[in-house]
């Protein structure tokens, strides 16, 4: 005699389970790797614990350990500026003011004609400045794009007398290859013909110049 259909179905129902195939396999879900394929718990493809795609532990997209998006290791948002080294050429050179106007032409020629300057040893904090024709260089402090140089002692060429000169230099870089600045020059006279030069040009030594200039590193 056949057993009732209901009595056959009861053992089947008792033998069923609600476990998933993964649970049946004995694998613990928390042991599975994350969907991005790396060893951390975020959704990016690197092995650190933040959500960006670089290999450091901060939240920006560069490879250094600070919290800004530039490539240097400080916490500001701009890369450290360093000017280009090498020979620079004046593109403008103008007398802004002077108390020795009579020798302006000689002084401008002595400082700028067929001349320029060179920059060496550049870093984000300082560089060395050498004016063409001057025997000594000087150190310049750099703060961002602005600079201020130590006083330079030199001599301006003249056919009759020596013109010992002290020059202060300040300015700013618009980028690595372009600069604007000022020379503040205090000029004296040395030689037996100084009084003659003063009479010829209607000036009195010492006198001073303020020059503005721009230059480029080609």
C-alpha cells in the first residue's frame, strides 16, 4: 500500500537547509578579499587605508605623506619654487630715478650693455647671483617667488675714473625663466679726475640710481 504523498514530503522538507553555497563550503565571508583586489578595506586599488589611488596613507592623490595635492613633502598646496640656473639676459633696463643724471648713460652701459647675470646654486630657499663684469657674486634669499640679495660691491667701467658702486637687488620671479627686479646703486668716484667729472656732468659724488629691469633665462 502506498504511503500518503504528504508523509513522503515531510522528510524531504526536514533535510533542506537555508545555507548558501559559500556557507556550505566552510568559508567565512569576512575572510574574502575586497572587491578592489588589494589587502585593505577601502575601494581603491592600492594597499593603504585611504580612499585615493596612491600608495601613501594620506587622503590626496600624490605620492608624498602630507595632506596636500602637490609633490613636495610640506603641507602647503604649491610645489616649492626654484629658479632656472645659468645665464640670464636683460629684456628691459630702465633708470627709475637718480641723483647723478649726468653719468646715466655710462652707468647704464656699465651695468647692462651686452651684459646680464647668472644664477647658480638654486634651491627653494636661496641662490647665488653674479652680474656680468663684476668679480664677486652674492647670495640671495628666496621666499616663494620673491628674492632679496646681499649688498654687492663692484666698479662701473668709465673712461676717466673708477666708479666704486654698492648695489642692492630685490625682485620677483613670475616663473622659472622670467624675472623683474630693481637695482639700487650708490656710486662714488675714485681718481684724480673726479672733480673734473663732477664739473663736466654737473653732479656731486656720491650719488645714487634706482634701476628697474626684467630678464629671461633663454
